[in-house]
C-alpha cells in the first residue's frame, strides 16, 4: 500500500474551481486546462524571482495521476527548485479536493523552465537573490 500523500505545507499560488466549460462530455476536466493553470502558477513564481517578465521555455513530462471533475477545487503549488544565469526551474503540483470533502489528492506534477526577459524580450540575467 502506498503511503498517503499530503499537499505542501505552504499556501497554493492559485486555487480554482473546475467548471463545466473546462470539461469533456463525461465531466472530466481537460488536461490542457490543468496545464494552463500550472503554467500560470509557475509564471507567478518566475515573475517574482526575476522582478519582471519571464517566459516559459520548457515543460518536463506531465503524468495525469487522478482525474479532476466538475466542481473540484484545484490548488496549484509552485516552488523554485533551481536557477541558472537567466533561467529558473519551477516545480508545480496540482491537488484536487471534491467540493463536499476535506481529502486532497495529487492529480499531476511537472517542472517548468522559465527564462527571465528584458524589455527587448531577450534573455537577461536574474537579479541577485534577496
């Protein structure tokens, strides 16, 4: 039996309720919907770290572990896990909670790579860490 998982102990970057427009006819939420919210969560972390514009450069493999259905509350947790001169690696996890329940279940995770951009939209070095 696998050990029970719990979501990160920090506040989610984004929390949203899955709606009917986000689902297929069977009521399952589209994977692309999840991925777009994950990208937004990673982008929030990247913008804060770079103190400006940042763009998605890559997304490492995503596996959909559990379904999300209409009405589920989905929380997106994003953590900076590494950085280079201009790039940042951000781990993102998505956890769902049925509307009437307290149990949360991890539904997917991925690592996003972002690049810090200048006003000319070209890569620029990250500012020093605080």
